[in-house]
């Protein structure tokens, strides 16, 4: 028992990662070929079996990145508040993703009641068309939200932003106002506690990759992002990496599995 306990502690220290840890970025449409924002998520998760599936939401049809154990029949309606999406886009061009954070929670909500980001994103995809819709959605949800995350959102009107959200408040960062033309997010926030930040090494590496690239920003598409970020090796590409997705216009590009070993395929409503 002592040996097993020692191994478990050692493994935790060596890995040094939470169960949900992702690397993401949004590129402003001011710098892309078609004038539309590009949104990218490299997903790390304890769930390795993922899929892209289509649903008919309350208002909009949508395609969602889902865990295999949440699968339903194509276009099947599901009870409100019970389904999850870990990234997705609806028929209006509204797309959303998230990265878990560990520095924002400032309350005593039990841990087993948290991690409802997937439920929030599925609901947003059902009813939101614009960033303003999403902000109204956040404002009108009952508290606590049971989330602690960065939410990346783009819409078909040029909107592009990250939202740092905890159980009671949210703060917006407009990507169209970023001096570099893009914003990177991993597993910490700019408004949270610095001592509780996670994923700083991946944040730094992703920034270096983008800042040092000789490829013009207008060519930063799914191929560029997956090749240069997802397939860049440690600390971004890891054993718990489950997929990478990129939203370009009305297409969701997804490499379902280890991005360095599986093809990136297009999905469209």
C-alpha cells in the first residue's frame, strides 16, 4: 500500500496537470483572408473518446464536440440542462469553446457541483446568435453558474472574445482590440489569483509559436494551427490530448484523437 501510495503521489507530481486542460487561441477577423475570426481549441481531457455530432436545439441546429458517453441520435432533442458540448457552432455562425481555469473560484460551492461548462455551452449554442446574445445569456442565468472557465466565442458579425467566468461574475476580453491581432488562453485568467495559475508553460509556448511565425497571419488556418501548435510536442501535445478543433467561417475542422496521428476533417451544417 505504501508503494502504491508513493507511486500515485509521484505520478501526480510528475504530470502536474488537472483533468481538464486545454490550449486555445482566437484570431481576429481583421487579419484573416475572409474577414472572419478563426477560433482554435486543443483539448486535453480524461475522456479520450470524442465525436462531432449534430443536434436540433431549441432555436438553432448545431454541431458539437461531445464525449462518447453523451452521444444521442443525430438531431435528437434532449432535455434542457442535461446535455454537454465541449465546443461547437450553430447554423447562425455562433461558435463557442472553453478552457478550464483554477484561479477564479472564490466561493464555497462544492467541487462535485462544478464543471458544468459543457451544459452551459450546449445551451448557448441552442439560443445564441451573437456575442451580445451570449452576454445576455450569462447575465440572466441563475446563480451560481457552477462554472470556472475561459469561454471563447465568435459570431458571424465579426465578434470575437474571451470571457473569464466564475459562479457569479464574468469579464470580457475583445479579441478585435488585441494589439497582436490574436489572444491565447490556457488554464488561467487575467483576473484570477496568480498563485493558482495552471498551464502557463503552454500559454508561453503557444505565444512564442505565433509570435515567431513567418507565415502571414491571414494564413493562420486550421492546418497552420494544428501543425504548429497541436503537433508542437510537449508541453502542449500530451498523453491526455484528445482532439483539436478549429472554427473557420461556417466550417468546424476537427482532428478527433491525437492531432499528430489523425486527419483533420471538415464538418458543416
